[in-house]
């Protein structure tokens, strides 16, 4: 037998036997009473007392027990237990009266007496109580059958009893000339007992399933009492009966059984409605049904035996027997006719339901299977042909385990074992999902609802292969990049966490690589996003081909990729770092090779940051370290590999702190505006002033905008500072003009800032109007070094400013890539030579010629020229000889605050070198010396 068959053959253990101690005590008390009654209790007085008041006490205990149970836990059968309590009260009263005459008064009990009244009232409440406990018929025919069954049993018992004893008793009473009351009383006891026995037998097989043990125990107690009553009514036994005999033990046990019934037996497993096919009670139900069906025939047989007894004894058949027998036969005929009609109706209804359910089963798209306790399939619905691609007949007789995937069989067995061990009332069904073998040999994902059925299993199965495939696809889409099909950031983070926490935890050779494609944005802007997507797909394919199968390549977003290099257990850290660095460098070269996009080739570089795992490092920290190393690679020139160092994190912290302080610097008034004079090189007069911002931090450090904006990398702060610089420069220039020092002010504004939506076209005109500064007194310096700026939009904006009267200067001329294009298209008034051209103009003949040529172009275009970084007199003479008109630098003055600036404007001019031969470059053909200082602003001299 298969493992699954063995499982199905096992059934849950039956309920525990409850109230064992109470049952033992009950048995001991009843046995003790029986032993005492059998030996006469030692004396006639004790025997008489125990036979009367002992039975009264037992009946009273039963009455109190049934009454208390009806009050606290009777439920919908409370009235039945109250009736049993009343019946027991009657029995207790009768025995008490009997004892009053025999024990207290010391004389025989008269006939009739009050005791007879109590005893006669015992049966009716018990009979009604049994009717309450019975399963009520739901149709009128059912009620008629119940009455007929009761009469069949009662009539047959009456026939038999009359033939055996009652007729003789009636004859004796009449012959003795006794009163009618005594005659009726003599017959009332057996007749009531017959009715009670009839109800017990008729209703025994119709009782409800709830609290069945309690009902069985109560019926047993009443049956025992009726049996003792029947024995007592026998003339031979009654003539010799006296209190305290063994017959009293039956009445005593019947009362105690009725007292025990609701409390002891009612707590067992039978309180719940049992599942079909569970436990030994399932075997007894067919027997109970058979006995119930045979009840009418048994009654007729008993009635026949009564008549035959009279015939065999040679007696004349009594009219009571004939009349009773005829009514029994008539009742039997009526009952059979009703049952025949009922069976015909039930047969038709069953056929309709069978056809209905057969249509449902055969037409259902789900496969319905029934497995025997051995695990063998004994029914498979026709839907198996469409779902499993196997005919239902081929599956019938096969073991269920033979069509389940071996990898899923263990889980299925475990779930079914758990399900079958659970109580049916708590869990009536379960759900399993596994793979079934189809007729084509494929494995189908099948979901089944499992129910208990006749000791086996009923499975309702459906094919969910498409749903499983769709779920797997959705899971794949959630964890992979839609463009390159590489793992995304979420899955990559999970893989890193699994590696750091799995069996390779603590391996110092595990490394994470962060990769950024340098120049990818230019590809998008120049040849389109579709080409950029194709480039990313090819880059992802190259990355995947460059790592091992045990490693993970991922796309984090945009042009950022990552790779998880799993360690190989090598403990030599230096060797492992060299190996990973070599992998990263090879990957950099591979990603930097030309990409074939359409008919052309595109080149991008790759900046890679590498971070190695450390003990107790988290996935988030490891990925952050690799990210920092990648940004360091981009900052150091791009197209290179950088290993993470702890100093990188310190730099990030410093940048974050500086950015946080910068956000509050403007609000706290930590920025100051300085001006550097622009001097006419021929006369030394101050022609204009250049506005420059400085930030003096709370630590006393003075930063130029190029320094702190480069550190903070905060475009929002740069825009805020540019707005502040322009407004402050215009306001102070207007104040100086009103004070009698009208001098033009130049403000450096980036091309991107001029095109920013936060600086609308009319904002400059509104600013000049608000402060009362003539438009000709403002000059905007525009840098030409930003390749992202559209020349068309910049040209339109500068033309609009020129119409206002604002002068335009081209800043940093000679250093940008688009200098010639800017001269050709933009409305330029002033050309500002970059510091890198001025610093070597005296020493380098080549630089001297370049600068001279640029100045000649400016003159030919009718532009004024301003040289930045003029720091020594030799540069003044050389630039003046080349035709440069203005200069700005330490040869005249550094940046000045407002007080010193006004003193300079009062003085009016700076001394300039005398006119003479310009110095010739001493390093003819020399190279331009590299400078590390920023060319954006002149440094502030010590004060």
C-alpha cells in the first residue's frame, strides 16, 4: 500500500471516555444496594426502610438532577428534562407514602391509596418527555406513522400481556367480587407500563443526534423502571412482594441512571454531531435503521404469538385479543400503505436529484474524484479528459499517489494527515495545491478542495497552471527590470542580504560593484531615447556575460548597474581585492567598447565603485559603500575603478553638514557682498565693479561660491544664492548712485539660471525699476561653458535684456568649448578673458599669441575687453600692448567691502605702469602652466 493509502486508511481516534470516576461510583452504589437487598439488609426494619425511603431518596435525587440540568444546560430539550424531573417526583412521592404506611404507621398499604395515585402519575410525564426528545416528523404522514408505530407496539404487547396474565388477573378480580377501583387499579399499572414500553421502543430509533449518550442513559433508566414495574404486576410475584427485596434494586438503579444521564453521559463526544463515517457509531446506524424498519413486523409477530398461545392452551380466544389483533393488523396495513406511497415519492425525488447531481458532476469543469481509505481512486468525473487529458476510466483504480509529483507528495501527505487528525466540526475541508501528471506526460498545477467521504477523501480539483504561470510572471516582473530583464534594485538587495546572511556570511571576498555609464545622457539627448534604451540593453547583456553564474548582475535604474561578486572562501584579502579589482577593470573596458546602435557606433565610459563585505555589515551599508566609491570614480575623472575607503563616508558626512549649514546661511545673514574694481588699463580709472558673494561660516571659514556650491551640490541653493546676489548688487549700486558714485556693476549669472522658470523675463526690469537703477548701469556676465544650454533660448533671453539697456558680457572667454559659436550668435558687449589666458601671457609665447588674437577679434567686433586675474604690472603692460581695454585683479585691488569700495571711488583711479616696451615672453613655445585655483573669483587678500 502506498504512503498516501496508508494515511487514508488511518482514522482519527475516538473521543475520550469521560466521567469514568462518576460511572464507577454509580456502579458501586447500585451494586451495594443490590447486595443489601439480596441479603435483606440484615434486619426486616432496615430492609423496609431502604425499600421505601431509599427508593424515595433515589427518585428525589433524579428529580433534583434533571431539574438543575434543565435550568443550566437543557437547551432546546429543557422541557424534556423538566418532565423527567416531574416523573421522578411522582415516583419519590409514591415511595414516601408507601414508607409512611409500612415504616411509620406499621400497617399494610391500603388499596387503593395515595401511593397508587403517585405511581400512576409517574408514566405520563415520562411518556411526554420521550416525545420531546424524539426526532419530530416533518410531514403529516410522518406523524401518522409515529402514532401507528406506537399502537403497533402497544397493541402487540397488550395482546401478549392479556393472553399471558391480564385476562387471568381480571377474571380473579371479578371472581373475588372486588370493587371496580381495585379492578381498574390492577389493570392500570400494566397498561401504563405497556404504553411506556411502547414509547421507549418506538422512539428509541428516532432520537435526535445531539446529546445522544444522555438520551440513551435516560431511556435505559426508564426502561429498567418499567421492567421492574412489569415484574411487580405479575400476580405470583406481587402476592409475595414486601419492601427491601432484590426487585427494589432495579427501581433504585433506574432512578440513579436518570440522575446521572444529563451530567455524566452528556459530556462525551456524542454531544457533537458526528461526522459521517467516523468511529464505530457509523457501523451501528445501519443496524438501528434495520430494527426501526422491522418494528411493525415484530409487533405483528408478537400479536400473532398472543393469539397462538391461547389456541395452543386450548383456551377460547378472548374478545380483547381479537379486537386488539384486528386493530394491529389494520394499523400495519395503513402504515405499509403510507410507507409505500412515501417510498414512491422518495424514489422519484431521489431519481430527480440523482439526475440533477449527475448533470452537475459530468458538466462541471472541475474534476471530482473519490479516493478509498487505501488511496485508490474509485470514481473520477468525466471532466478529467479535458483537464488532465486522460480518460476517467484510466484513472479509476489507480493510486492517488501515482499521479502526484514526487516533490509534492510529502507536502500533500503532511497536509492530509493534519486535516484528518483535526475534529470534523472544527475543519470540514482543506485545500491543497500540487502537480498532477497529465496524459501528455506534462505536470499540471492543480488546486483541490478536500473533504472527508466514507472513510476516504472527496477531491474537487481544477487546473490552475495558467494562474501559477501568471503569478510567476508577475513575480518575475516585480523583481526584474522590464528593459534589460536583469534583477532590479529590490531583488539585488535581497540577493545581497541572502549572501551576507547565508553560508557565505563573513566571507571577506564578497563584493558589490556599482556601475554608472558616463556620457549616457548625451546619447539620449543627441540620438534619442530609443537609442539610449538599446544601449542599456546591450550594456546589460555585456554585464551579464562578464560575471559568473553564481554572481548577480542587476540594473538599479537609469544608467546605473550593479554586480554582486560572491566570495570563494579565500582568506587572502589582498589577493581577493586584486582579483575583484581586475574583474571590475575588465568589466569597465568591456562596457566602454563601442556600441552598435542602428547604422552607427556610440561610445560611453563606465565608472565603477567597489565595496567589500565586512563582518556584521548590512546589505544597505554595503551597497551605500559601493555607491560612494562609484561617485568618487566619477569625481576623479570618470571611466575608472575606485575601491571604497572609510574616508569617503567622512567626506559625505562633511558635505551633508556643509549643505545643511548652507541651507540656513542666507536666512541667518551669513552671506556678504564684495565688489572688485574693473580698471581702465590706460588711465587707471575705475570703470565698473564686479559683484562677488562670500560666505563667512560660523566657524570663521570664508568660502567662495564655487567652493561651497561645489561641495554642497545643491542646485536649489545655487539658484537661491544667484537671486540674492542679483538683488543685493542692484540695491547697493542704486545706493551708491544716489550717494554720488555712479558706477556700473557686473553680476555673474549662469546661462542655466537665465533660462530658469524661477527667473521670468520681466524680473530684471522689475528689479531695476524697484531700486531706481538705470538699466545701463547693470552688466550681466554669462558663462559659455555649459553644453546643456540651448543657444536658441539663451539668444532670445539676452536679446530681451539688451532691449532693456542691460549690457551683456561673455565671461570666461577662452576656456569654454563654444566660444566662437557664442561670439557668432549672442548679443555680446564685453569680452572677459579667462584667468587661464592671463596668468601665462608673459611667460608663454604661444599663449601670448592666442591672447593677442582673441583681443584682436574683440576689437574687430567692436567689443570692449576685460582681463580677469591681472595680478602683476607686467601683465598690465602686456595686455595693454595687445589692445585689452580693462583689467581686473590683484594688480589693482582685491574684492572690497562697501566702505573700502566707496573710498576707492572717491579716489577715482589706480596707478598704472608707465608706457614702455611690452615684455617679451621668455619661454618661447612653452606650455601653459596648469593652475589649481578656481578661475571664477579672485581670492580675498588677508585683512
